[in-house]
């Protein structure tokens, strides 16, 4: 899949850790690893296209929309994947014990 600046990208993480609509001073957890990962992903993806950033629990707001790429964490990954039209998806496995991750990845 080639990348272009007109890609529609969905990023699902946690707005508790990072919310692109808030300035740094309003982020309580700015320096923890979840915040660093979320905001780094967001900034990389904005160079690739139009990014819709949602809290992983807010998947109803994107129901029926179309995206070229979806990157999301475990929380509600499947619900997000099935509630809209997505060409490619990436499961971003963070903060999971290897045993639990293997269970999730085995069909």
C-alpha cells in the first residue's frame, strides 16, 4: 500500500493519555509511555494523511465511515474494525503480557 497525503487514517488510542485537541499543559500524563506512543503515532500519521483520532471507547462516532488505514489498541479493536469500512488495519499491542497477546492473536 503506497502512502499519499490524502489517506484517511483512523487512530484509536486513549484521550486520557493524549488528545490532539488539547495543549500540552492540559495533559496530565504527558510524560508517561502511553502518551509518548499515542502522540508520536499521531504526528507520524498526520504526515501520511488526514487522521481521525478517537478514544477507543468512542467507536460509535465513526460508524459507517471509510478509512484507508486503521491503527488501534486492544480496547474495542474488533468493534471499531467492524463498525466502519477499513482497507488495512494494524493492531497496536501495548501493555499486554506476552501470554495474553498470544491468546488474542491466535484464531
